[in-house]
C-alpha cells in the first residue's frame, strides 16, 4: 500500500509539473508564483517517495 502511494505521488506531481511547465519556453507564457511553488515543493516529495521505493522503510527513518 505504501509503495502504491509513493508511485501515485511521483506520477501525480510529475503530471502536475508537466501541465504547469510544458509551455515555459513558449513566447508570452507567464508562470505564476503558485506554479513555481508547486514545482519547488514537488522536488522533495518526489525525492522522498523515490528513496522509499529504492530503500524501503529505512529511507523514512531519521538518521542516528
């Protein structure tokens, strides 16, 4: 169940980021602050979910 949630988070944020930023190089396209914030906040979510998929439970435990 946790791995399904991690995959859903990764795919979901990648889709949202793609929808927000796929036209970033198009002339006249304006990217708003909430769009930048969403892109910035998606980075740690994708990293943590990816680490969980690679390492499992120990990726979520605090360092000792």
